C-alpha cells in the first residue's frame, strides 16, 4: 500500500526529463509525442517491476520479525510457568 505511487512517479519523472531534452533539441511535435508515449509506457513498466521487487523484499523480511516475536512470547510464557511453579511450592 505504501508503494502504490512508485510506478507513476518513475513514469512522470522520465517523461519530464525526456520532454525537456526533446524540447531543447527541437524535435518535431509528431516524433516528440511518439517518443514520449514510448518513454512513459516503458518507465511505467519499470516502476511496476521495481514495486514488485520491493514488495518481495518486504515479504521476505516480515516473517523473520514475526518469528522473533513468537520466540519472545514463548520465552515469556515459559518464564511465567516457572514463576508460577515456584510460587505454588
């Protein structure tokens, strides 16, 4: 959810850069628009791939954190069992 704006950001950044460069080099309007559409599509796809890659990395890191929490909860539960056993005797 945090990364849903990554593909449009890459697309617009590349579109702005290519548009500025083509205006400075005085491209004709028809060729400039064709190139710009191609750049926008290609960089949108690149942004989608980048977003997927970041989501995969986050998914790989998340279970490790959950496992640590589970281990800590188990240790706390064991500590309480020992404490209760000592209080009863």
